[in-house]
């Protein structure tokens, strides 16, 4: 029985085809801008998102940080969701390394910071205040596609107050496939977008920051300072190119499997799905405390790896097949009889 790991879409292993693309990639020293494969990945990413330039980074955390450091100065402020990755899950990097003050605001629903609260948080030009410089959104957020009309309303505020606009698009392609919009359409209003190659796209390592030529030049300086200047990085970039060319359309399969899992779980009493479950590749379900040990040990017996705790985020990805979904449904049914 194959191990089925539902903890995250970061756990995927590179396929044989991806590994062979990596081995064949022409390489050079990317700090000297001499790695043709890194250049190809950057040009292709910029093209896909309809922007002029891009920069390969070792992680999404670094790619988001590069954007914040490049847009903002010491003493500037960015507006961000209270549970957004760029605020909550990146070690406070913007504040620690950039002296950039975050202004977190609670999401009203996944990915949505109420427009009136954004407006209230924007500081007037007054020596008491940090200078509000940027708004950061996330798409998908908790597996939900952020509606494009909300993105455009937020963009209008950026225009009105002369703010920069960043997207943490770790799962931008899930949003694109689920909403039938091109990645470029979703990216259009933003000054910078960070995409992850190592989530559902299945590459082992890497993210790309996409934006204007000037922004990317600035980001390249910060990347070097942060230790993200990688040498023969084409080896990894090749996996990214393979992922972007072969693994985008298939995200729809992950979304379908999430839907199947969600529907099967919705028929089981005593467990409760979150309202935002299964919008793309994530199913969110709460299970009762009492049965947790039994549930987790049965999962283990079936070679299923789950997140800890009673509030479960189950993530579907390229290494989760129909059999894995069926096994997980059986574990749920065996623990919480219908
Ligand atoms: C995974 C993720 C990132 C980046 O994470 P890394 O592990 O640093 O690559 C950023 N934003 C979101 C929403 C993510 O899920």
C-alpha cells in the first residue's frame, strides 16, 4: 500500500520525467546570470503572468520577503490578512529583516479583508505614523479563490492612495484552473506576484517572484543579501519549467478528488466540514476530540499520513490518487459510522 500523505501539497516527490528534465538541463553560474535554465524559467514565468521580469527564489517565504523589501523602505507599513502566510507564517521577516511594520487585519472570509477596514487602516501623512506603502493579498487562501471583483476593488484603493499591490500566489495556478481565468488575468492588477513551484505543481524546490523589470532588479540585490543567490540553480529551475508546462492543467484532478472526498465526508454524522472546504485542493474538517486516537491509529494502519489535531486540513496533490481518497474515506467511515 502506497503511503498517502494528506498534510500538504509540499510533500510531492519529483516524477521520473521531471528528474530526467533536471539531469538534461544546461547549467551555468546564476549569480553571474549565466544559467540558461534559470533564465528560461524566469522568462517563462514572466510570460505566463503577463509581466516583464521574474526572479527564481529558493522558497515562497523568501520570494514574498523579496517583494516586501523591494517595494517598502524602513519605517513603511504593509496591510495584510491576520492569517495570511506573509504575516503569520513567515517568521515576521518583513519586520525583522526589513523594518517594515505589518498592519494585519482579520479576514472576513478566506482571502477577503473588508474594504472599509483597509481604508480605515491606511495612515494619513503624519509624523506619528508609519507610511502605509503596500497591500498584500493571497490567492488561493485557505483553498479559496479570491473573487476578481474584490481584487479590482482593492486595486482601486491602491490607485487612490498610491500603494503597491502584492499577491502571495503560492497557489495562483489552483485559483486559475478552478476559476477558468488565465494566471495573467488574475495577476494583472498586481505589481508583484510570488508563485510556488513546490506546492501542487510538484517541483522539489523553488518559487518565482514576478513583476516589473525595475522591481526584479531590486529584488535580485536583496536575494543576494539574504543568501538566495544560487549557482548552478538550473538543476532546480528545470524542475520548475517541467512543472509549469506539465502540471498546471492537472490541478483540476486534485480539485475533483477534493470534491469527492468532501461529498463523502458530508454524509458522515459527527464530523463537520468547514464552509470553505473543497473550493480547490483542500478539505477542511473538524473531528471530535474523543475519537482522535482511534481515528489517527486507523489512518496509520492504512498508510495514511494526516495532520495532527482535531481541525484537519486535508490537502490533495499529485501523489494522491483515487485509491488514497477511497482509503481515507473508509477510515472516516470506520471511525464515525454513518
Ligand atoms: C507555502 C506557502 C508560501 C511559501 O512557503 P515556502 O515553504 O517558504 O515555500 C507562501 N504563501 C502561502 C500561502 C503558502 O501556502
